[in-house]
C-alpha cells in the first residue's frame, strides 16, 4: 500500500501556496487603493462632480477686495465657461466644501460619517469672482462686497458658500422702531450699509421716481406714503385685474389661510397687509440697487434673500398661499418658468391658493405659450382676468393676467 505521507505533504504545500497567494493579492489591492485615494481628491458641490487632481501647495495671490467687477465678469456665456481644476479655488472655499468627518461617527440620518456642505455648482464656473469672495482673514472682518456676492448669486452660485468672517455692518446702528409703528415708517439711514447702491440714504430712494432718470427695479416701492399705502387694500385702477387681499381671503373659510410666501415681494407691503390679518408671509427679494432685505426686516416682517432660480426652501404641501406680482412673467425662460410653477404647486397644501398677480407677456404669447403652460400645472381656476398692459404704449401689444388658482383639495397628486 502506498504510504499516505507524500500525499499529505503535497496537500500542506498546496494550502500554504494558496494562503500566500491570497495574502499577496490583498496587500496589492490595499496598496493600489491607497495610492489612488492619495492621488485624487473629491469635492462635493451640491451633487456637482468636479474633475480634480492632486492638491498642489502653490496658491495664487488673491486680488484686492475692492477690485472692481468688470463688464466681462457679468457677460460670460455658457460656451465661454471652463471649469477650473480645484487648485485654482481659494483655500477657504476648499475648507468649506470638502467632506468633514462627523465627530460621533456614522449618522443614520445622513447614512454617512461625513458631512458635505452644499454650494451652487455654478460657483466653480466663475473662479475669479469666487476667489474674490472667499479671500478674507479668518475670524476677522469680511470685505464690504455685497455687490460681488449678489452677482455670484445671480449667476447661479446659490447658495453662496459660508464664510468665517464678520459681515460689514452699519457703524451707528440703532434699535428699529417698535411694532406696529415700524410697519409704515421709513427706517433711519444708519440701519443700512449703503456702499452697494446708487442712493446713499432713504430720502434718495423715496424720491428717486421723481428725481432719477432711467430704470430701477421697484422704483417707487420705498415711498410708503405713495402707491404702497393703498396696494392690495383698494382697487388700483378701473379694471378687474387688481384683486384685494380681502377679496382673495373671502374664497376660503376664515382662519384657514395662515402662512405663505410672496415671491419677489418688493418692500414686503403684501406681507405687512397680511400680518394685519394675522397671516404670516415670508418675502423673497434681491437687493437690486436698493436695500430691499434690510428695509423689509425694518418693517418687522421676514425677508428671504434668494433668487427666482432657487428651489423654494419649504417642504411639500405646507403653505396656505403663494403670491407673486410682476416677477413671474415672460422675461423668465419658458422651461424654467414651468419648473417654478410646479415648485409653487409643490409647496402649497391641498386647497392652497396661488395668486398670480399681473403676469405680463405679449398678446400672441399668451394663447400659444403661457395660458397652456399655466393650465398644465393642475390648478383649479377661481379667478382668471386678462387685460391690456398700456404703461409702455399700446403698440407693444402687451397684456396682463391676474389669476387666483387653487391646488385641488382632493387628488392633487
């Protein structure tokens, strides 16, 4: 009989060989993975993937904070934009947007042990503006750069990255007027940092409709003794385009309209009127050559500094009313407008109201484009009034639509 020992010896050798082979391949895999991880860096920018390479030690000298924003900064087209390598980004931008390990490990809500702060992906498309914005002394004072920040935001860099510095503030700030006095009182000049605006005081803003030539957004809004005094509380003209707040609220059971949003609400007179009826309204506004957000806050209502491109930061089916006057109109690209209207539908609760106030377009656009687009959202029409827009002359064939629309109470999905 053949001895079993040679067979056993061969089996042991084979086992040792396979163990050595397995250990070697695992070590090789670990080495390759570590090498790959060290040679690349991933930066999370709100879901936007940026191609990167190894982080270099050299950084460009930032420009002075008071460097002017040139016309070329604001006229780039999509074809001109080149996404830079991450080494062109300022260190503070990388410090904010890079993944940050959670001190307590994996968070079940995040499904991760890392937090990735979001910024708008187009931020990376404008590295020079971004470098100016993110160049400052950590723990010091931020540069007085409101105009720069707003230009970035309007280019799609929204939300802006957070900064580790103290913002410019009025040197002689005083406490605001108390409610209800603050609702209809022009605040003191000392409540605003004026460097970003043509006007340097409220007297200039209040009277610019009469003193200043050229166009400015909401040119007469700061005059609280002018048209703002009667807006939405009385009919503004002879037609039916001007709904009043009480007329709109009468379409719902008393007390069921409680909270809402005003999109592009100027100086928040709509929110002030609604607060007088115990309804809370948040007003979105930009600071287009005027301190709109500061003025809104001084009146004792809540401003929200976001552009029309931003997804509304509210959960689905929560608001009782959404209002917008003039802002949602034919200047917005049609596809983007379609997205915006569906976002309005999203945040309204079933039975909620969408007050589309003085939407304007050219006559032939209305029947072919905008009426079908608005009707496609799924709202029920409570009021639908069309009239001529004559402020720029009848030859332009412009028109208004004022509509009160309701999200269906049942089967709104």
